[in-house]
C-alpha cells in the first residue's frame, strides 16, 4: 500500500508540473511557441521579424533587432530562443513593466514566437542574385553613381563601388555574412563619387549579417547605425 501511495503521489506531482509548464507556453502549429504573459501589455500587436542579439549590459540580456535596425527588449523571451544570431519572428505588445533604456530598445511582452522559416537556407538564396544600393546606412546614394552588389556563384561577390568595379570572396553561414579582400579597378571619378565608393566598400568589409525581405536585401555592418539597403535588380 505504501508503494502504491508513493507512485500515486509521484504521478500527481508530474501531472501538476506539466500543467504549470503548459500554462506558461505551448507549441502551436507551424512551430509557433504560444506564450501566456502575466499581462497582455498595451497597445496594438506588433509583428517582429528579426535576429536575436546578446548584449553585455546589465549583467547580459537578449534583444531582437529587425531589418530596419529597430531593437526590442522582450522581457519574457523563452530560454530556447536565447541564442545570439537566431532568426525569429514574433507577435508582441508593448510592456509597461520596465522603463526603456535607450540603447537596449522598447520593452515588449511576447505573445508568441518561432524560429523564422527558411533561416537555414538563406545562403543559397543569394547565389545568382543582383542588387542595387538604395540607402547607405541611413544616408542616400547618388543617382548617377550607382553602387551594386552581385553574387554570381557560391563564395563570390562582385559589383560597382560607384566608380570602380570590384570582385572578391564572400562567406555566408545562416544570416552571417563576411566579405574577403575586395579587388577594385583604379579609375578616378569626382570626389563625391569616390567618397561614396570608399564608404560603401568599407561597409562591405565590415559586414556582419544580412536579411532578405523582398524586394530588399539588408546588410548590417559593424559601427553603422543602420544597414545597407539594396533592392533586387535584373540588370
């Protein structure tokens, strides 16, 4: 009888634990993890599509940064998604539980989250594509001095810097992108054109990650407030 009671109590503890866990989060269709935050937050639902980043601030925290550079501070990010560089999408609402720290971003409570579909296949989506630069890290570009970027084959990159043609190597792993040495021609153009070219090529050399949101390609570079924004080109 004692053993039966012990087994019954153990089963009850396991069942209660499962119920507690399911009240906090559950996995829905298409990989969504449905969350049940303590409060519903305020304002309309925000759809976030971006990348998880770890910040070495306040003892360490994770944020989600979208393609435009907007940063969100999810106060209930599940442990499974606390992975630096993971591409995710989520639905959230603004949280009033904590003050917003300028460099951290808007606090939000997640309603649901999943790993963004196709994140593992991003590398192959670049091969054979051509892009034209539309925005240089928040600054415009010169209409008559177009900067371009092409991926003619795996591991290769080329294009126009604005004045000179360039080519070199590129390494892509998930959403991480790095360019090897970029070799350029030696043509001289107007000072403003050369300045744009030098800044563009420097941004490519400092590239860290990318994101495609058709018809745009975003390349995020170190020490730039906003990404390079390209539009898909057929030329």
